[in-house]
C-alpha cells in the first residue's frame, strides 16, 4: 500500500524539495500534502510546482481545534515530516500520530536544542561555544521541543575559521544527503 507523507515547513523548503525529488518516481511513497504556517513561505511554491496539495494553517485552528488532524486523516497521512517547521506541535496532533512525526534539527541534540533554537540561531550558538563538531539530528517528536527519541545523527567538523553561514551550508548538505533516506527507512 502506498504511504502518504505530509511535510510541514515554515520557510524556504530546500529539505522539502529534496524529499519531493527523492520520492518523485516512487510508487510506494507519495508526498500528499505540504502544510505551512506562513502564506508567503517559498515551500508552498515548491509544492505547487510539483502538483502537491497545500494547506496554510493558523495558530488557533492548529492549537485549539482538531481541524488539521481531520485534514491529515482524510488524506490518509502515514508520516508527518517537519522540515524547518517553527511551531510547536500540539498534544492532540502528537496523540493522533504516535511515533509518526519526525523532525530534523540542525545540530547534535541534546545540545543546542529547545525553544528559539532554529536555523541560524543554532549555528551561531555552535560557533560561539567553539564546538569542534556539529551535525544534524533526525528524531521523533514528543511534547517537548527537540527531546523525542533520536533516530539518526550525522556529523561534520567545525573548524576555527567557520562562520555561522558556512556552517549552515555544511549542515544543509548533510540534511539533503540523509533526510530523504532516513524517511524511507522509517517508512
Ligand atoms: C533546516 O536547516 C532545519 O534543520 C531547520 O530549519 C532549516 C530549514 O531549511 N530546522 C530547525 O531549526 C528546527 N528547530 P529549509 O527550509 O531550507 O529546508
């Protein structure tokens, strides 16, 4: 039976794009829906260019109602993939999709996780802490920010001359290389 993925993203969507591309020719996995909290997020253009349904959500319906869950269930979603999605996932959604929500974080959790730790903020913190390595963490989502069970981590070196910007590039490369494959394994 075909497995349906919903990708949640808030911004550019380069990870969403690599996932879309990876499964484009698959007859077992379909990217059925792209969900965003931001109507201007480029990830929505990427979805439209690939004929993928989109859903723009507002905070009230997301956190206070079951509307989003209803849409996901109706679309027979098997896995929710958070690819740069910046809102906390409410408990009703976690309960409706137990162990079926995965997130990618641009650092080696449990370090550099938690509220406010996203995108460039993470890379700045890693450089400031003079870490010798960083990387990506792919993990299940639970009720606490960035604390769900880790599925896999991939590392890169941080050199003394690295800036947050070029660390971001290294991390993005790791994300694009590993995230689609890890999703395939989970499925
Ligand atoms: C990615 O680097 C992802 O790890 C990060 O947002 C970026 C989204 O990039 N997520 C977080 O920081 C979550 N705490 P993209 O829109 O180009 O895929």
